[in-house]
C-alpha cells in the first residue's frame, strides 16, 4: 500500500475497500464455479444415465445453451455482485492469515454441495419432463457420448 498522506482515515478507507473487493471476488467465484459444477454434473448424469433410461445417450444441454449460460447469465449476475455496496461490518472481521486458503472457511464445500444439488435437481427435472413428453430427447452423436455408449 502506498500512502499519499499520514491520515489514518486514508488507511482505514483503503482497508475497507480492499476487504470488500476480496469479498466480492469470493462471491463471484462461488457463483461461477457453483453453476459450472452444476452444468458439468447435469451433463454427466444425462449422458451416462440417459443410456440406461432411454437406450441412447442424451444431452441435457447443448453447446449453445452452455454458451448462453456462461456468457449471458453469469456475466449479468457477476456485474451485479461485483458492484455491491460496501458492507458496514467489514471492519469487524478479523484479518486473514497469510496461510489461509482462498477456498477455506467452507467456500469449496459450499461450491461442491450447492453445485451438486443444482445439477442433480436439474437432471431430475429433465428426466421428469422427458417422461411427461415435454422434452424432445435427441441422441448424442459426439465422440464423448460415443465413448459412454461403448463402455456402457
């Protein structure tokens, strides 16, 4: 930190905004990784269990849907999370240890558990909709699906 003056309020101001930036980055990473874990799990489940349920590997999300999910929805939510106002209680937090992991304090566990729940529920909704006849099942002819078909 480079100090322009010897005023203590300048130091505390810099600490407040630095901690808020760190918290915003943590929220953004949690949002994006949770969504990506859910998407990967949903695609994996639909490809592997689609063979068992429907006789052919099916794809829950196609490439355009994944692109839409990553570019549009994550971008708009990230901008909103990144512009959050400063939390008034940020100075009451204890300083972080140098050795503290970025994914410490259950952030990594939250990402995996929430992503798994979202992916599993999306897969269940996909299967229910597919059996109700509302979802068109398209066979997956991509190399990864053919690999699953060979080994199943």
